[in-house]
C-alpha cells in the first residue's frame, strides 16, 4: 500500500511516497517558491535528483505536478495506487490529541486554529484542499505537531499568568515537534529493551528550531517550546526564553513596533544574534576552531540552555534512562553534543568520545559506565505520518 506524507508550507510542498507497512521510501521531493514564476521542483528517485524550474501558480498545480511526475517516472501506474495521504499540521490546539481522518469538520477546525499558528495552519489547510481536489476518493489524515504534548499535566502546560488568559484566549504551553519527539522516544525505548510503561526518556530535538521533551512511559509530560515555537532553548535565530520585560524596554530605546521587536527575537537572535556570524551550527563550530570569541560564547550559551533544560527534566521525570539527540544539530554535530554532555557530569553521564564522532546514524554515544544512556537517533517524521495514516485507514 502506498502512502504520501506531506508537509505543506505557505510557498512549498514537501512529500515522501512510502510503501507501507514496510516503510520503504519509494521517492521524495519538494516544490519550492509556489506562486512565483521560478518555482523549483526537485524529486529524488533511486538516489538520483531531478530538478526543474517552472511557474507553479498554486498548491493544486503543485500537487498535480507531483502526481504526474510519479506516473511519468513509472513510480505508480495510476492514482488508484495511492491509498492515503498524511499531512503534517502544525497546530491542533487542545482539540486534537492524536492524528485524525480529515473530514470537512476537521478541516474547518484546522483553519479555525489559525489564530494560534497564523503562518502554518492556513498553509497546511491549503495543502489538504489541493490533495482533496485532485484525489477526491483518497482518505487523508492530519498529523499534528502539538498532539503528542496533549498528555502534559496542568502544572506543565499552564503559565502562572491570570487564569482568564487561558480560559478566554487559550494561552498555555502547547509544545511542537511532537511527531519527532514521539518517534525518537519510541525508538529509544525499543533500543533500551524496556517496557514502555516503565521508561523515562529525554528527547533533544535540536535543528534550526529546537525543543526538548520529558517523556515518561511513552507520554510527553513537559516540553520546552510553549505557546509558540519562540519559547524554550536557544535556537538558530530564535532567542528561546527571555525575561518578557526586555521587550517594552528595547522597543522604547529603539523605537520599534511590537512586530519589529518580535521579529528580532524570531529572526535575529539565538546563535545568529550572539555569534554575530551565523545561525548555522557548522559556522559556529568553524568560528570556535578559529578562536572567534563571539562564536565561543554562542556555543557555550547554547550548551548551557540545552543542558539546563535536560537537568530540570531529570527532576521532572524523577530520573532518566536515556537522553536522545536528534535533528540537524543533534544528529550531526559532535561538538555541540559534547558541549552539552560535558555540562551534565552531575548526572553521572559519560560521553564515549569515539562513538560521538557519529553523523546522521543511530548510535549509543555514552560509555558503559555512564549512569544514563545517550543516543543519537535520526528523526523520521514522514514515517510517523505514514504510520498514523495507515492506522487510521484501517
Ligand atoms: P529545521 O529546524 O529547519 O528542520 P534541521 O533539523 O534541518 O532544521 O537542522 C538544520 C541545522 O542543523 C543547521 O542550521 C545546522 O545548524 C545544523 N547542522 C546540519 N549539519 C550539521 C553539521 N554537520 N554540523 C553541525 N551542525 C549541522
């Protein structure tokens, strides 16, 4: 059975076609710059990348082009071979604690949630509608970034702000990257050979965006992103948690609007803001190797922010069996991982320096003496989307 996993952005459409239940990737690709005259379509088949540039005016045209390419390249004989389409949807609010089959009502709810995710949910909904239009008889499933975190207890998801903010306006911690945290947590529990009901795992998803989750018995009980993805640890261009009073102070000094100030926190902060150089960890490491003071400070600040949250989740979980690193930095940067783990000595964590050389592969990177196991596990959100789609088709 063939399932497409889709991630639609405002001007992009990423997809992966998977054979299920074997989870083999048949093909994957992306259309970028939808709505522009120079849209770029890239598709990968048997390790070969094909790239073409043409005008793709909207998401419906993009979906048509993807499906036509599947037929032209003889990957499928007809649309009937596609049994389901799973969509990544960023915000499910408090409404969705699991993936769901998309009905008119569900699509409406996803659109209603645009208040909470103004950039993402409308784009996700556009992707869903484009597939509905072209594959009207194929079942579609929504997989929410927030759903995994709906198991958090009140003391994790409520802010100590007036209760009316929550009641009237839904101000609470939602958390994001849920599909990734769930995937690596499940995989870690498998590798530990533990019963899920007796497991404590800290998942560290650090890419350009980043969040950390405390997973007890397979369920999220706390996570570092909050009402929006701006909260929590330091990221590529986002500040993570700061004292909110800094905002009006800087706004007054610089004569900034609230939009300008928030954009400074979303786009000009994090590794980029502190290093004065780049939001990319590779450039930061390069700077560290050259003795660049700003890059050294950026790496130290990043490692402190991440290790402090890990330490606090050790308490939240009442111990910890394993810590798992994933996403761009977590999977690829031995320097960032070492900088973080070096700060966790108080928990009895010992890094195996040799194993830590790993890049983009599953590996245990702690020594046998380490009190907590540390893993690198490449995340796979597409497989999770395809698994949930398969489950709901049945
Ligand atoms: P996103 O949050 O956009 O999905 P990714 O998970 O793809 O991001 O992570 C992208 C980031 O991963 C890059 O900005 C870079 O900082 C980091 N990264 C990727 N490869 C390496 C590497 N070899 N060494 C260090 N950092 C890397």
